[in-house]
C-alpha cells in the first residue's frame, strides 16, 4: 500500500512524495524542506494525502 503526499499552491502541485505503508497502515513521517516552499500572501496552500486509511498533515514554520 502506498500513500502519496501532495503540497499544492492553489491547484498546482509544488511538491509530492510517495511512501510505502505497512499492511497495518502504520507510518510516521516527518519532512523538513532545505529550501522553503514559497507562496504569495493570501494564496491557498494545502496538503493532500491519498490513501485508504486515516491520515493527518501539518504545515508549520512558515513566515510571511
């Protein structure tokens, strides 16, 4: 089973990663960007995780 993580700026994917999950769906993953992702003030930024189990995502450490 795979989980695909997408970071979107509006509807445009600006970063993506595919991770393999165990059969039980147990997976913990943390990522820090060496070069920060940037968006214009007021732009919609979102995280989408594709998969069949419960998933959570956080975006933290931003600055405007």
